């Protein structure tokens, strides 16, 4: 649990652990009392829904909420046996905006352990100390991000990073928003800023949107009034089919190179085995300029309906990597595999949540006991 302080070294601008990223180091400088004791825990919170029955005809959505500790070394950090399933949000419907209500007991406990801490026994030093914990970030897909952050992830202002300066256009016949105008992110006096005929036919000499700070976000949240939880009964009917351009995008060589260097995985390879262990900080500035050029080239080639918000979000990936470190500590893949295991726990289909809870407790007890057994294969 002290590995992040004793062994994680950002040598030569190379990141290999979240402790090497800006979020971690800035947090330590702002809360020096917390960083003094390396045993204090940094947490990530992940949540996603899954159908426990392997039957798409039967709609049922369970939402486990999982905590992961980043104090551990990289080879333990994202292992399933170190995930903490803190609570289960029951089905059959997804919680939607009501997820805040279900998370309230966990939020209260996190506030308690952050402010007051808990008495904890350290077996290595044979002493009792006051343990504190801090939640660094949440991990979820983009629709769930909207429920957790109170930011609408669709519509005119779908990009949380661009915020109110999101550049979107409503397609009348496509009945959807597209997110273009990436030539505003080019450096000043770039040649493409004058080629308006290649883009939307308009000159755009605006500066890129300013990056939001923590106080800016808190100020926006303070303006929220009369938040309605729950879902309405009315559903919008789709008037036209949306075309899937993902395969054509992946055929773009420049985009393939960008994803391979940033993620950093071999796009066509095995996600579990081909993950890079380090990330160079110096390369991120180059990747940040490369993705702007890539998106501008795609705007010249593809129709506007191709540019949904997921294509636009690639613009912010280099900055997120600079702030929070390697992507494998913040993506959903290990949690998806973790949820897949839960499906095998469901023996009583009338009580799937209870089956998952009991099986998880049994496996957790066996896992902890096995750590104390020497010279025995468990």
C-alpha cells in the first residue's frame, strides 16, 4: 500500500502509475497532511449496468459500484481480487439520475473516512494508525458520466470539456447534432484556417475553449436548481436511421497511429496483453497537435453525420492522459470483465442481487485467506 510513494518514480518524464500524473501530484501538494502518510488510500469509483441473465429478451439492469485502490503497484492495481464492490444498485431498471440517491450511503462513508478517518491496524509495522481515503475520479461510459456529473452528454453542449463553448450543428434531415469546427484548435495562422471551402464555408479564427478549473466547475454546479430525479415516460421516436462510420474511421491510417500511440494498445490486438506499461509525457504535446490535424482531415473527407460526440472526444484524450496517467487505470475493460464474472454467480434468478452479493462475499473471504497461505497453490 506504500508502493506509490516508495517505488513510483517519474524518471525522464515517463509515467507508469497514476502517482506520476499531474492529478496525483497536485492533490499531494494541496493536501500535504494527506500525503504525509503513504498508507492513506487513493480511490477510483466505477459503475456500469449489466444484464445478469444472458438473455437480451428479458430486460434487467443491475449496477454494481466498484472501488479500486491506486496505492498498489501496477501489477496488482487493476487485478480483480483487489476490486471492492461497495454496493449493488438493484434492477430491473437502470437508476438513471436516481443514481445519486443510491450512492448517498457510500458518499457519506467516503466523506467520513476523508474528514475523520478510521482506526486501522498496520500488520507490517505492528501499530494502529488513523487511515484516510480520497476519491480521485470516477470511471464509467459516457451516458453514465452524464448521470454522475449532472452534465447532459447529448444535444447542443454534449462535450463536458468544451462546456458552453462546444461547437455543434443541428442536422435538419439527420435529426441529430454533429460536432465539427475543429480547425479552431489549430495553432494561430495555420494554413487550413484560410481554407474555409474545405470545411463549413466560414472563417473561424476563434481561440480554443479555455480549460475549466475546479472552482469553475463548482461555480456551475452551484447554479443548479430544481433537479428532477427519475425518468419520464415519454420516449422520442427516431425518425431516421443513423449511419455507422466507425469502420471507415479505423481505416484512416493517421487515426490508427494516434490511437495506437496514445491508448497505447494495438488496435487490432489483444486488449489484455498488448497494453504498454509506460507513457512518455513529452509525446503528449505532439499527440495533442496530431489529433487536431486528424480531425480536420476527417472533416474534409466525411459527411457531417459522422462527427458524433464520441469522435469529438478524441480531441481531449491527450490532455486526460497528461492529467491522470495511463489509460488502463481509467478505462472500463477490467470492470466489464469483472461484471461478466457476476453473471456466473446468479443461481437464483428470482433474486439475482442476493446471489451476486453472497457469492462475492465468499470469493472475497477465500481470496484474503489465500494471501496468508505459503507454498500452496490456491
